[in-house]
């Protein structure tokens, strides 16, 4: 056998393995790309105001609806309101559609949409929180642990 020549059976196996590796790699790359496009990261008003939120990418924004900030259009279903983190950060949200029944001033909301170049969040969907007193058990446990450490128990 001369150097550089391969038996046909070995060459076929090598081509099959190369094809399987290439096909698997392509499938994984396409799946990861699809998953990456469907990620909706959450940003609080202070993060959006600080410029941490990406512009033109689908994200979620959440906060409390500021008192006196709801402006409804008289011609269509457009609504403009401001969400706040109850400190100094505020974000203006514009939404066109029917708002949830629980939506009102002073209530927590989460909006899904895109942040525009002008800093206005264009919402595609608005969800109202139903109860501000509810906390998941994990959060309660974490707060209790932090309190115990602060007290020095």
C-alpha cells in the first residue's frame, strides 16, 4: 500500500464519521441559536434607566405603575404610562390593546416588548400582578437567613 492511499472501507467510515460530526454540530448550533432568540430577559426600571437594557431586542420590564401617569387615547386602544421602582428610576411604556382587569395605578406590572431609541418601551403584552403580598417560599427563606445574619444569631 502506498503512502496517502486509503482502503475504500476506511475512507467510507471516515466520511461517515465526518458527516455525523458535521451534522450533529450543525443541529446543535441551530438549536442554540433558536433558544437564544426566544430568551426574554427581565429588566427593572433602574436597569433600563441606566442603559443596561438592550435597544430593539425583546425583553421584559417590570415595576409599579406611577400614580397619575396613565394616559389613554380617545381614538384607539393606545395607552401610555410610567413604571417606577418606587425610588427615582422611571420608564415610559406605550401599549396598544386591552389592558388586564387588574391594571391600575400603584399596581405592579410586567410588560413584554422592545425598548426604543427614544427610551420608550413599546409593549406587546402587559401583565398585572394580582397580589403584592405574595412571596415564593425561597424568597422568604432567603430574607429570614439575611435577617438572622444581620442580627448575629
